[in-house]
C-alpha cells in the first residue's frame, strides 16, 4: 500500500482521462449500445397492463433494470473500478437468463412477477443453471461468462488478486487504469448488451404498429459495429497498447 493515500476523486479523473485517450472507439460503442435501448423505449411509448401480457411486462422491467446496470458498469469501468463493474455485468447475465426463460416456463414468470416461488428453488428448477439448460445456452453463457463474472461478486482468489499490483505487490486501493481488465469489462458489456437486445426485439414484436421495423432500421448500424468489434477483440487483447 502507498505511504500516503492519494486524492481518490483526482485519481478517478486521471483514470477517466487515460481511458478516454486510449479507448475512443470502445467509448463510442458504449454510447451506441445505450442508444439501442433508449431508441427501443422511444418505440414502446406507453405500456398498459392486461391479463395476458405478463411476459411482455416482465421483459419491459428486465430491460429497464439491465439498462441501469449497464450504464452503472460503464461509469465504474471508465473510472478504474473493474471488479465492481464485472459484478454489475453479472446481474445483466442473470436478467437475460430470466427474461429468456420466463417466456416458455411459467414458474420463472410467477417467481419474477408474483413471488409465488423463490429463485434458486431446486425442485422447480429455478436456478440459473436450470434456465440456461432450458434456453439451450448452458455451455456458452452459463459455464463461460456467468462463472467468470461470479468470481468478482464473491470473495475469492481472482476478485482479490486484481486489487494487488503483481509487479510491486502493492495493494491497489485507489482506482488505476488497467488495459486487460478494461477490455474484459468491455467485452462482457457488449456481449450482454447484444443479448438483451433480443428481449427488446421480442418486446417490440408484440406491438402491431411497425415499431420493430422502425427500431431495427435505427439500431442496425450500431449493432453491426458492436458485433464487428467483438469479432476483432483478440487483436485488441494481444495487440500493442495505443
């Protein structure tokens, strides 16, 4: 640990400035990702609860919650708080699993909207692993992304290791820019954002006023740009620092 604690607010500003200088493209894509959702909400206009739109109501709530989590994660990762950012992004993964599962599995929907059951109920298969199995993405999302993110929300080797400078063995109390951790956060943000995009599409599809087509036209360039960035991510990880 340093002999004298620096001013945290000043260091956050420095990290933000460094991040902005090194990652202009990624920050631009973050803004585009958020716009995908705000443009979607513009198409929703208003939502009236009925007896048969529980699934759509659940999607609306989940998308809103996830948008707040993604925005908060962005603020954290830009300031150098990568562990808390990854922990927040884990909630987006959970939200997406619940949103996908509640469409075709009523107990999940009842647990979410009416608290008839508790999430984690093994007998009713309301664990996230069960949901991942039902929607067919256990190996892709649950075993990879979710397990990785979970290491940062619980106290453990990895969540504690990122708070120590491996070169000096000093404890990183104040925020510090880290290229690898920034890219890790950014990758999960973009992947989760595109997944949640599926729920926004499904929500707008439930309308019959052409909202989906309008929204797709608006967001298609942003979705394509984010997808292209993810495809070239390995170059960013292994490439030269900018």
